[in-house]
């Protein structure tokens, strides 16, 4: 049995229907009959995230929508002093890690019999939702900021989704989609908890690729926080089952142009307050003035003794070029991890001998127009 539950007021709701938030306005979590996977019974022949089928909340096997997502490479990033590894999640089918969430969410959407969805996105999530909707035969409309990279907009359109461009910032795009979400299923990567059931599989893969061990630290970009929260959920489930002996310290990175999570962390606040974007940033994928699941992000930060830092535009460019010099071509949002790693080392958070994994979230091919300006 699966239900939506509000952590704020403890109200529960059935998962069927158009609801995307609690009546009190808070995002919903999933309360589900315990689903686990056994390492011994895991499908070794399945090279997708569905090898962890037992831990994913899809009941009907025929509803599974897959494009071959998951089991992305984990490679070493040359560093003579530290064991720093890169999880190349940008090699998922649509070019970003958000295929993980889209695969599970659209499988649930199909299982529920939904025929039409809407979503708002700065690009990558919209492309993923559009692609998996196309595979599922579900009508899809994506709302994006007008400033979104042209490559991402072209990708969304090619999948057959209707594209609505919204003038203004990322928050304006979310506001625009909410009217449609009153009557059409809102397949939101930020509001819908089934999306996080997909992103948690990156934790399973990292553990498996390290011989069922957890690294000491994981670094990832944070905007609305879907990969950060997914890592917390995934490693939490592995730890609860005794598969790993520890949960990694989760280290987040934000753009200095918009950094509400960093401000809450650096000011030792328990809650995230809205923080307006101060200027344009190359890292468009992590612009979030007020993360919807702020309490969940802060919970993951506290429970893993995590930390957050920021990078400016010059540091993002340094990261892009450093990765490219090793043959790794990512969009600017992914490249924030390079200087962030350095900062965490300089602050003593990452020590010599520690194993650190950084998540590279999106392909550089999605941001050609922006990258051409700094090449």
C-alpha cells in the first residue's frame, strides 16, 4: 500500500487523482509498504536502475517505462592527494540524471492510467519528463523560462511535448504552470515524491560500484535538491538494511547568484528562507529562490553532518575547463563540483585518504549556446 503523507500536519491521501500538495500547502512524502531489494536476488543481467526493482514503488511490471537509464560510469578524477571519483550521470538517455526520476514517475503515471501531464523546468527535468511521456504515449506540456538554453528547448520539442516559454525568472515559470496543474496531472520533479524514488537509485549504484561500500563524502549541485534528497533516501535505505555501514556526508553546491540553502547552512538556521536571484548565472539548472522541499533538504543536511558551499561565475568556468581537459564535457551546472571540492578540502571537511564521489548531472551538449561564449 502506498499513500501520500504530509509531514507538517500528518494528513494522508490516496495517490490516485490530481493532488500534488497537502491542503495545508506543504509537499507530500510517500508512506509505502516496505520495499527492499536483496543483493543476492538483484537482476545482474539488467543494466538499468530497474535492477533494483524490489526497492521501487511500481506494482505492475507492464507499467515500467524505461529508456535504459542508470548504471552510469564511476571514474577517477586525477588528484594525487585525494581519492576523488566522478559519477557520470549525464550519460543517461536524455543527457541528465533526471531520467532516473522521470522513469519511476512516468511508470507510476502510466500505472495510474493518467493520459496527460504538465511540468515546469529549467530544461533537464522537462526534457526527461517529455521523453518518458513520449515513450509512455502520454500527452505532455512543459513550461520553461524563456532564457533556457536553446539545446534543451529543442530537445523538449523534438520529443513531441508542447512547449510554453515564460518570461521572467524560474519562479515565474512555476507560478505559470500551477493553473494548468489544477486540472491536469502535475508530473513535477519538485512536488511529486515518486521522482525522488528514481533519484535515490544513484545511491544504490554508487554503493554497488564501490563493492557495496559507502564513500566518505558525496558532492552534488543543489537547486530544488532532487539529487541531494535522493542520495539521502537511497543511502538511508541501504544503511537501514545493513547493506552499507555508514551514510556518506552529503556536500552541496550552489551558485553564488542564488543560494538559499547555503545561507541557511552558513547562518546555522534550521529552515531555508527565500533568497532572490541576484544576477544571471551559467548554472541555470540550480537556480531555486525557495526550494519546495526545504525542510527535507535541511533534514538531510543535518542527519549526514553535511555542508554547503557556493561558487561564482569565474569558478564555474574553471570547473568546465578542468573537466573538459580530462575529456569530460558537462553543462555549467555540473561543473560547480570542481571548485566546490577544492573548497571542502581547504576547509578541512574532506581529508586526505577520504573517498569522495561527485555527481555530474548534465551533458554539455545541452548548453552549447552558453559554452560557446567561454570556449
